[in-house]
C-alpha cells in the first residue's frame, strides 16, 4: 500500500476515516513525542501532552489551509499544547528578575564530548520555566516578544529565564567536562 499524501490524509481525517486518522498519527507521533519530551518534566507528562495535542490536531484539522507543511502545523499545535499545560502548572513559583549572570564560554571540547542524548537530558533537567523558555527560543526559534505573549509574562522575564537556563546548562556542562577529565587523569 502506498503512503498517502498530506492532502489525502487531511481529507480522509476530515471524513473521519479511521485509517487516515491512524496514518496521520503514526506518521508524526514519534517526532511530536520528541517535541513534547523537551517541554515535559517526565515521559508520562510528555505522553499526556502528545495525546492532548493530537486531540487538538484532529479537532482543528478543518482549519489547516494546506499552505505549509502538515508536519509544521502539527508541531505548532504540539508546542502550543505544551505551553498551555505549562501555564496551568505555572512557573510563577520560580524567582524572576534580572540577575548579573556572566556568560562564561563553555569549552568547545566539553560540548564535543556530549552527545545529543546527553544535551537533551541536560535541557530536560532544567526547572520548568527555564526549560520552556530555552526550548521556545533556542529550538523553536521564537523571539522574546512572542515567548512573553505565549507565557503571559514580560519580555524581560523571558530574557531572564533564558539567561538563567544558559547559565545552568553551562555550569552542568562544565561539571561534566571536569568529571570526564578527572576520570581520564586517574586512569593513567
């Protein structure tokens, strides 16, 4: 059986064709789960986000104008679903405000020694507010005005959260780098 085009998938889903709905889910579920994982605190929460996101995808599919990619449209819904869930949890528990956080460069060798999984794990370990702003800015490409509007905070708060996230990541990468090199030195 040939793979359905985006148009065929959308039209089939709008007719409530179960096979088309399953095909759309199967086509994008893995990638959308990865998106949700970046915003979630744990895998179960990511699964919930993804499930809620796909419910929204199917509810809003009539509004897809087929002008861009279906995957990009689905991804935006997943990100907005994650943001809505994040808002419900609210990151107002975290301290806001601009702090003097110098941007010390991380040794290039420290970054080179970390793989994608390790970097994603470091990002996943950030506090909710830091992780959400970092993902929206560094990975999704939103600017601080857009992030502030999505999260219901000020642009300065978005900038502050990003600076704190970067600082925390730098500290953790530096600690891993030191641990790695201390381990290699003791092997000699």
